[in-house]
């Protein structure tokens, strides 16, 4: 687990954050993003992040993950549902924006 979250719960929140980045960097529509959020809610997975973790502490945790390579965090970016690509073109500011968007 990740402290307060189980692994699957952390993945749920990470998926929503990555979708927020996808909306900014690609063509993922708000309606496609909402389909994903509704599916996560159906399985009682978290879709919002409380303030118990600072944005910087979450970024630091991400930097210790296997997706962090050559000084960059790799993200799966959705162009649309069913069409994804791996990207290293995600800045720390992009990640901060996505984390903040998860907060109520």
C-alpha cells in the first residue's frame, strides 16, 4: 500500500490524474473522462484526494516508482478511449495541476 491508500486505490487516483493530463495534452474529451470516473465509482474506488498528502510529497513518491526513468516520469496518455501512448512529455507542473484537480 501507499500509507493511507491500498494499491488499487492509488491506481484509481493515478488514473484520474493521468486522464486530466491527457485532457490537457491530447484529445481525451470530458465525456470520455467522465465514463472512466463513473466506472471507478461503480467499484467504490476513490475519485478524489483529500489534503492528507501534499502535492510535493505525492510527486516525490512518484519519482520512486518504476515509471520514473532518466529524470522523467512516464505517463500513459489517452488520446481517446482505447487509444493510449506512453509519454515522457509531462512536466512537474502538469503533474501538480493533475493532483490539485483531484482535490474536492
